[in-house]
């Protein structure tokens, strides 16, 4: 891989992507993100890869629905309680 742009740590990449460092490592292992492995064994992620992935994440995100109405309230289970008052 040609070195172009800044390289960031897996932890920094995770912070920018708002996922855990383990998720970033999994994505690297699966080939979703390219990374450089240093002689020390640590991985560094090009910022261009992070930007590319962020772009894909925003493309796939569902549209935000705007409404003046509040979200509907969730109801408790309609299951009748057992003899101790717990839903069955």
C-alpha cells in the first residue's frame, strides 16, 4: 500500500467512526478497511479509509423523519401477571 495521507491508530479510527477498537480490527481482518501493519505489530489506518467508510455509512443510513408529534409511548406488556405479580 502506498503511503499517502496521515495514518491513525485503531483507537483513533474507532473514535472517528463511533465504534469500538475491536470492531475496527474486525473490519480490517475482513477487508472492509485497509490498514498498515507496523514492524511492532500495531496497525495504522489511513485517514482516507476512514473518510471513505464514513461516506458509505451516511449513504446507507435511513433518512431522519422530522415531525412535530412526539414519539408514541411504549405500552407495558399486556400479559396478565402470575400469582406473584410478574408477567408470564
